[in-house]
């Protein structure tokens, strides 16, 4: 009888440990957000959202003020449509702007909010029109290579210093 009681306690301890491990994994991957704060939903349209994912953070001055609720495509505007769940304790002016930013050089993407100066605040159902799309690293590299190649072709190689710094 004593052995089965110990087995029960060990099994219970292992189950609690596994549940805690799953919880931490979901939290660290931003797949689970336990927020019991009331929210309001706003939308925004972007030309390019890069690698933005649902449940990504919405930050203002580094503070998480909401989450990306839904990502879709607007067939009429041919743009990405993003729905944001904003914590109702944070209020932003109607002329605020949204940018898709990256944590670090190759980190996760999030939406940054820059507050405007309007007297009226965003409310549920509002659409933010001032948006800036994600900066895609591949596009920047391609643009840099194209511009440097075009610059070399137009100068014909003239004006380039000789090897070793001699002219």
C-alpha cells in the first residue's frame, strides 16, 4: 500500500512539472498570453508586414500596450490588414502612427506606436492610417547592391582611387 501511495505522489509531481514546462514553452514562444485586462480592437493597413505574426507585441516606448490579434489581406486595397487588441488602460491619440519594427538585427518583429497630438483618442473599431511597413533585410541588400552597381556603371570606373592609395 505504501508503494502505490509513493507512485501516486511521484506521478502527480511529474504531471505538474510537465504542465509547467508546456506553459513556459508557450509563454516564451508568444503563443499564450494571459491578460485579463479589457481590450479594444483597432485596425491598420500595411504594404508589407515582413515576418510579423499573430500574438506579436504592440509596444510604445518599449512597454507592451497590446497584441496583434489577426492578420489578413484586404482584397480591395491589396494590403495587409492587421487587427490589434490594445489594453484599454492605454489611450493613444487618433493621429498616432504605427511602424513594424524588429527587436535587434534579426529578432522578432513587433508593432511600435508613436503617439500623435490629436485631442481625441483611438476607440474600438478605429482604423490607423499613418503606418510604416516592415524593413525587409533582403530588399535593403538588393537596393544597396543595385545602387552601387549603377554608380560604378555611370562613373565608368573614373574617380576610383588606384590600389594602394596612389593617384
